[in-house]
């Protein structure tokens, strides 16, 4: 079972989507304890303890992963510390750090910023808990990509939902010029990368964090929409729409 999808449980609880929260926790508990039928209860607890220890050291340790991580942590580590790529499977990535701070200090900085970002997401969700939630779900998916410790490029498929919502906002609303600008910037950053010629250019764009910046652009647009009360359904459709939105997110 992946750990980080649990990111959504407090978010859904704040939105009062109790059915989804209950079913999620129930299935997670059942799947977590199911191996006890084969290994035995005590052995399963021991395996879970080993797994949690491994995940804690990997996900929350100060050592950076070998690939160009596209989350907030990855961007901070690459720009604020010296990442040594000589000891990893692919040593052809360039260093782009502008300073060389202590990795432990940058790790603490990331932890504080990620915590503040998650609290902000919960506040947005609570403020709009009576609404359908299409926009807030988009912010949540952006938050997962940006705030979890490691976001591999392939994992950024979760940004498809925020991209669709951002497109709907541009088509149906009249957002300020800067909102249109950041959405178009996200599109441009996504399109440039596969067109960059050569593996060296591809690696450089990953190290520079083009995907991270694109996710930040989408987040900014959707946060604006949420703060300004943008709805993508009519008010009389809100009850049915909220049900569909929660089901789609689950």
C-alpha cells in the first residue's frame, strides 16, 4: 500500500466527505492486516514495523533521491544544497545549486513549508466544504505532487485533473491576466520538455525543475479560483455535483 494517498484523508474529512473517509480507512486497514492470514498476526506486525522504518528513513530522511525530484523538497535541495550525482545510477545530471547550505537545514525548511502548505489546503477545503469541490480537488492533487517528499516525473500524471479544471476556468470564467499567464506558462513548460533535443537537454530541464514550476503555476491559478469562489456547476446542481466530485476523487 502506498503511503502518500493518505494525504487526501484529512482533506476529505475537513470537507465532511465521511463516507469516502470511512471506506478508505476500512479498506486500508483490511489490506494492511490481510497478510496476517499467511504470516500470522505477530509476524505481520513485525513486517509492518520494518516497512514503516524503511519508509520513514527513505521519505523523511535528509538524503536526496538520485533522480531529479519534482516536489518542493527536490527543488529546494537542488538549488540550496550541492547534490552529488557521482554516486547515483545516472551521474550525467548537472548541479544547479546557487548556494551550498547544510542539507539538514534545508530539509527542516522543506518540512516547515510543506506543513504550512498542507494547512493552507485544509483551510481552503474547510472554507468551501459546502461547494462541489472540483477546484479544491485540483488544488489537492497539485498539493500531493508538490508537498510529498519525492515526485518522480511519471507520477505527475496526477496533474491531469488540475490541468482540466484550469482549462475549464479559462473557458468559462474571465480570470485576471496573470491567472491566464500562469496557466499558459504551465502548458508551455510541459510542451517544451519532450521537444528538447538530446538527453543532456532533457536532463537539464528536469534538474531545473520545469515540472515543479508547471505544478506551481497550476496551483496558483486554482488557489485564485478557490479563494474567489469560482464554481464549475450551477448552484442547483451542487448536491449531485459534490457527490460526483467525491466519487471521482476516490
